[in-house]
C-alpha cells in the first residue's frame, strides 16, 4: 500500500505536469535542453506542494467529506502537510532559479503565489477555476523560458488551451462530493469540445499554415474521448461518484492534450511518446486517487 506522504501529494498525478514545460518549450521554438529537465522538476515540486497545501487547508471539511485522506485520518499531522507545502514550494523556486535564472523566476514566483492563493483563499469562491487555470497556463509559460525567453508569445496558445481545460476540470470538481445538476457536466463537456477543436487547428508560422498532421488530430481525438466520455456519463447521472470519476479523467486527459499540443508544435514523435505515459498514469492512480 502507498505511504501517507505518497497519498498526500498525489504522487502519480505529478506525471501530468512535465508535459506542460515540454509543450511550452516546443511552442516557443526552444530546443529541448538540460535546463528543461530542471524546469519540469520545479513544476513537479510546486504541484506536490499544492496538493499538500490543499489537504492542510481542507483539513476541517475533509474530516466530514474525505475522512480517508492522510491528514483527517491522523496518518499525517497538519503541520507536517504544511511543512511539505513550504519545502516543496522552496524547492520548486530554487530549481527554477538554477535552471532558468531570472527569466524563469519571473514565471515561477507568480505560479507559486497562485497555487497558495488558490488553496488558502480562492478555492471555494467564484475565482477558484480562474486561479487554477492561471496556474496551469503559467506552468506552460515556464517551459517557454527554457530557451532564454525567445518566442514566448508563441507559447500563449498552448498555455491558454491548458488553462481552459483546467478551468473546466476545476469547475466540474465543485460537484464531486454531493453531485450536481446535469447542466454542470454538460457545460464542461461543451468546453472540452471547444478545446478539442482548437487543438486540432493547423499552426501558422512564418506566414505559412502547417496543416494539422494525423498525429495531432489523433491525439486531440484521444483527449476528447478520455475526458468527454466520463462527462457524458456524468450528465446522464450527475452523482458525486460519476462527477468525481470525470474529474479524475480530466486530470489524466491532460496527458493526451499535452501530446496533441506537442504534435501541433511540430514534434509528433515527442507527442506520441508523451501520450504513451497515459496508461502508466491511469494504472498508478488506481492506488492513489488524483483528486
């Protein structure tokens, strides 16, 4: 059985993070260098920190709604969860500084601040989905700094695409405990359709349009199926269990979405290799929930 710290940070879900930095770097036209590995590691540290902080901030409500989690079950102390969040944040910022210098720090510090603001204040309010979307978009932009910041504007499209997907997943999560009306999964399903369509669009660069390749379209279709099918099921029966399953699928679907955006940036082989990680992510998440 996984240990409580492994559960606290939702360790397997961190496999959905490095693809952000890869997409950002490729979209910006940056070569995949050693510094990209450091930036990806920084993103993972911030993700784990956010998960630990989430459980620290939710420890009171989790005692009623999710008593199986490490903090309310007593397997990890609340102050330990907070310490993991602080150390993870410091490690993420430090790795970013070492890997990308000031330019990367200019993205990492707002990213870390957004994570803390979401967990400690914004999560349950109307700005929660927007805050999570901003965090994911900044994560993509962090990858764009791998080449020294050249071409960062080209990374805005994948950043906005990942942000839109994240906003939909976060909004859907509002119903994962007590359920919701069918309008909730239907609205996020519509957002998924828009994300799919825009991801499959051809990329224009240098005044020329590069038509969408087969890999790009296939990976976008994989994303649509992986996230769309559970949402359709939740719309038919919008119980907490069905919606929670859809949220988990949405987290996993980040991998094929990143893969499609990677192919769109002109690296279909890298996109296929990234998509190949999805079965591993799903298998590991059977032991530890991603939500």
